[in-house]
C-alpha cells in the first residue's frame, strides 16, 4: 500500500515498501509529475530519510501516470518570480539543484523507471541514477532554450559526457529522443518493454537483502528483461558523424552554418529540424547553453550545478534581457508562439553579454549555491555508456 511521507501534506510523493528496498513514486499525474516547490521538498526529505536506513538497499524511482516527470512546474515558477523580488525564483532553483545533487551523489543504487515523458527537471532527478530504464513510451528532451532559459539541472554534466558532441546537439536543438535513441547515445542504460515493467519491479522487490546490496545482482535482474537485440538506429552512424562534424564547431554561428551547408546536399528531416529549432530559440540562451556544455566537460557535478545556478539567476534577474519571462509568455501563457527575443539573432549576442551571465551577482537577497563536494558513486560512472 502506498504511504505518504507526510500525512498533513498533499501526497505529491508516495512510497511503497518492498522486501529490501523502496519504491518512490512522483504523484502529480494531472500535471505530468512536474516539479513544484512542495514536491521537491517532499522528495528531498524522503531521500534524506532513506539514505541511512539499513533496511533500504536500493530505490526504484518512477512516476504515476503517463509521464515520469515533464520538468519543472513553469507556471508555479513564474508565479514565484513575478510575486516579488527575482530572488524568490532563485530559491526555487536552489532547492531543485540541491535535490539533483543529492540524487546524483546518492550512495545507494537508484533505479529510475522512465516510462513516459522526461524533460528538464525530470532529467535532473534521473540521468545520474545507477540504472536508467526506458521504454517504448519514453520521450526525452531539454527544451529550455526555446523557453528563454538554459538546459540546467546538471545537464552540463551528463550531456557533456555523451559520445562526441551529441550533448551539444541535444542542448542546442531541444531534440526529442525516444527510448531506443536514449540507449544508443548513453542517456539510458536499459530498454525494457512497458508490459514487462511490473514483472521486473516484482522480481527486484523479492530480492534477498544480501543480493539487494550487490549492484551486480540488481544488474542481472534488469538484464533479464532488457531488450537483447542490437539496438541500432537507421543511418545512425551517418547521423552521429554529421552531429560531430557540425556541433564540434567553436561558436553557435559556426554550428548553424555547418548544418545549413550540409542541408544543401542532405535534405534530411532531423537536420532541417535542428536548424529551425536553433533559429527559433533565445539567441542569448543558446550561446549560454553552448558555454555551459563546453565548460562542463572538465567539471564535477557540483561545479556544473553551481554554474547553472549562476546563469539562471542572471536570467531571472534580467541582467541582459527579459527572455526568461518572454519565452513562457509566448509559449505557455498568451500562446501566440511568437517570442520577441532580445537580441533577436545569435550574431547580435556579444561576448560581453555572455560573460555577464557568468559573473558573480552582488545582491543582498541572493547567495551563490554551495554544495559539499562529493564524488559520484563508482557504479554510476561504470554504468554510463
């Protein structure tokens, strides 16, 4: 039987005890399990309470309904940011990134069962899990730049560690990936048919305590249900070669030019989609996203989150422009789908604008994000493809 972690609060997170572990279930199905402040607080407290519980050897993290987690609750965030000082919104991100760091450095195996939509904030709580299980229903994306923000929640860490320059492709285009594509690029560790998830969870739940403490034993059970076929994409090698060729370029302008040159000879849908997406997103944010990914390659998770928090805080503060508020207005509030970005083109975004968003903020209502440096558990590093 599902138990709420707090009797007096809305049951945004529920738990189900299993033999040697715990199921943790996001429970806002009507909102696609989007992360609002209350849900994040509940999730953080619950994972904190379980980390030293000797009866819990692993945790299954999943979502109730057709989504794992569609991201941060933008409506809730906009209300916070518009209600008073911009730092109210910064507190939302502080809580979110602290949660992401807790899960990203968790010393017990977390098995993220991603059966449905996973975007933005949903990636932050799942992409550093020891096991990332996807299905035929999974859709992944980091669409923040199209909303006037940047891919965050630790994405400058986990995207920068994908093969070649696939992370830049995902961050700059907001490309949607299905479950097979996620396994192919390394975002997911296993592909399991949704019809087999109940049996998989049942078998995990029946593990003996001695086996549940063994990461290899957990892996053996998951592998029994994973698709054993050679998971390959149509023209996958050609696609990865084009992505590496184009997205390895130094600037956003160079990347776009390379894509446009290739599109002359290769009239492929995904290439045209990448060009269209990059030209329709916030020019400032797409340049910030590229710098975050490039810097993230040589940084630990805590450093990536600290940098992302600084950049997002500048966007909230309107240090350079109003894009952080203009994107949601155009795409989610007025729904005219015509955001008025400023500057309007990538070539008009100066290096000075980008640098400002990485500079320290001097404001009595704001503090930098401070995270205690911890290493990722070795099994997470080893499980990454």
